């Protein structure tokens, strides 16, 4: 099973748009939206949800005021300042470590498991898709990312498909780390801006840290062709495959407003060839074809 | 005054608004870049850094001479950061949330705390604007504790502008909570609006007054204006798409560098926020 994970470091470089375009020109693969914090792929895929499952995260401390003697031990023990002098637990601050629960001398603290979101298996016009919605202000995004990836893999195996395309989250922290372990290769979508470059370098470093091969493409390249050239050089010097570039084209926004990919929205668009070249490059790359 | 700048969706222009507002205000202002996974404000502000500190979190260290392998530490740990396998204690520092439960629960005092590097916090200034940012160590998963360290530099006597990370989960909450106002930067596209909606839900949960900046206001569609009206969210600034702004941004230049006439608009933006906060407090 191959898995391509699409990342960027910086948000808004075009991860989700490209994922949708790749969906439009490939087949025999499962789509996975691993940006569970601010999932957007469904806005282009218009999924028909076939299965809906609660995502259980960690526990949440709840003080039972009937049993509580207000001894204050929980306040002293809590390193997250989640319990105030009124012996109420602040849900947003509670880390779910359960230390207060285990050590309360009166056994006055309950620890119910929180439902932190939902995950879905859906059908789309481009084939099966696994996606999720993390509850607002919830923890455990890494855990939910790992879950949707694992479910995508199961679904692909069950349907005899040989590939997963995963739309990843921005950044380099917890959910990104959960997105890359065990994947075949990363596609890093950057843009020719100082921040695009800065953030791309950190994702390349992260890929190296976890020993996952990475490839790079530049979106909106003509906003700064000189900077695009510099990226190409820089990436090659880092021994990372440079796949190509895509112009800045309002067709992406126009087709997004219609809930379509550019391949469906505008049969004349010359940008389609740029996207296709990158997809062909990915499929032919040694990174995606290693044993 | 503490203003946090957030968005839900990445790449809508949080850093653009944060840096341009800070520089337009000029003095008695501090920018705190809390997008510690991918801090970008320094690329535009070019601050002179005069202080750098490494930030750590605590992880368990087991003294195997004292340990009786009773497993109490592994039992209390909800994050599976400690496992006891016959006569060996395995720790997984990258899974540890530093709750300290294992230290408290060990009957033999065999668990002490060592440090895991989270990243660095750098302080400096760009002209008269004070600057602080955090940079998460690549490979480190947990950003909220580093965001807290950056926020420990908030100064009550001046204006503090927090550049928050994208998303709606714990890192964003760590950056937005206990601020006087959340300025949400969005773009009028389906992705922008969808993630704005999630961001606004998070702000409501924290019960903080909120207003909008619509960036690239002439692309996409009009749904975000309808949403703002329905939710009673004030639109405080609209920035039309301008290739000059995009190109300047690509080179690390700010809007106010390239088009000085925007300075007054960012000052006005701040004054608007100040009035809204004042009204809220009365």
C-alpha cells in the first residue's frame, strides 16, 4: 500500500486544492483528510457519508461536589491550572492526565471519556474518502489523525486499492508528526514567498528526522519567479526531488466556489497541464516506487 | 491590551495583519509570534534578537536502583509514556505531557524529572516595536507549553499583538485564551468561510469579543459578509487582492512598506478594536 501525504508547513499554499485535483485525475485510491482541525477537502468532494463514528479522546476530570471535602490536594497536583479555588474543573485547561482522579483521598473525581469529534467513511464522485471533524478546542488531534489514516488503509485494503492520498495539516507539530509516520512519501506544497520557503525547510527537516522521503512543488510560482528558481536550487541541494511548479491562477478559487476541481470546472484551463505534470512526476518518482 | 490574531484556515493573512498593525502603531507595542510551529513574523519585521532562551518541559527519569518495578508510574500515566516490562522501566519522553503523576505516585522516590527541549524563545525589537517569538524544535510534537512561554512575556503596560497558529485545537486556544479581543482574518472563499466558522465557535467558547478582517476581499463570493451579519461580527477592515501586495509579501516586505497609505488604516483598525474592547468592559 502506497500513501502520499501532502504537507506544506505554511497554511494556504494549496494542499487541499491539489489533493482534490489529484483525486480528479487518478483512480484506484482512497482519499484521506488528515487536517482534522480545519478539514476542507469535503467542500470540494461533496461526500455522501456512509458511516459515522464517534471519536473518543481522553478523559476529563469532573469533581463530585457531594464527595469533595475541598482539601485542595487536586489544586496542588494539577500542573495545568485546570482546577480553581471553587473546585470546578476548567474543561479547556484539563489535559486529561487523571492525576487528580487517582490521588483524590475521597475518590471524589470522576473521569468520563470525552467524545472529541467524529470520523466518517464516505463515497465521493472520485471514490472512497475517510475524513473527520475534531470538536472545537479539543486535544488529541494527533490521535484522530492516526485513526483516519489507519481507517483509510483498512478501507483501501478492503476495496483492493493500492494507494492513499492524504491531505495533511499545516505546521510541524503533533498532527503533522501523526500524519507522516509509515507513509511512502511526502509532497510538500510551497509558494515562492519568504514564509513559504522558511516553513518548507522545517517540513523537509521533519521528514529527515522521521526518515520519510519528501518531494517539493511550488504553487503560485509566477508571484515571484526568481524566488521559485531559488527554491528549485535549494531543494536539489538538499537532495530532495523537485517536481515542478503551478502558476497563480484564479481558476482555483472560481472552481472552489462551485465545489469543483479545475478539471471539472474549466476544460480549457492551461493550468491543468501543470497539475497533471506534477501528478505524473509523483507517480513515476523513485520515492513513491521504493520497495 | 492583548489582541490575538487568528483565522482557522492557514494562509489567510494573520501574520500580514499582525505585523502591519504592530509596525503602524510604532511604539508601546509588542508583537508575540505564537505560531511556534511555523513562526513567520520575524521574516517581515527583521527584529534584532538580544535574548534567546531554550525552553524545556519535564519528563520522567527512573532511578533503577531504587525502583521496585511496582508499575504505579505506568498505571497513572494516561499517555503511555512509561511501561514496565519485567525488570525494566521504559520511558517514551516524546509521549509525556509533564503532568508529574509518576513522580508523586512512586512510593520509592525513584522517579525524578529531567528535561526535554521544546524549542527556543527569542526576544528583541524591530525599531521601537518589541518582538518575541517561539520556535518549536523540529520533531517536537507539543506546541502549547512553548506558546505559554512566549506568552509569559506579555506586558500589561503596552499593546500586545499575538500572532496565533492556524486551526481550532489546543495550540490556537493556548494563543487566544485570556486575550481582550480576537481578530479573525479570513478570505471570502468556501475554505476561508468554513474554517472561520470553526474559529468563531472556538472564540465563543472562550467568551472573547471578536471582529473580522477580510483579506483578498474581491475574490471568491459574498457568503462571508452574510455570515458576519448573521453572527453579528463587525468587519473591521477589508484588504482587496493586489498583486503588488502579494509580490511584496513574497519578498518579505510589508504592506505599509510598499504602500504607506495603509498605515492609517491599520491604526484605525487598532482604534476600532480599542473602542470595542472598552465598550465590552463597560
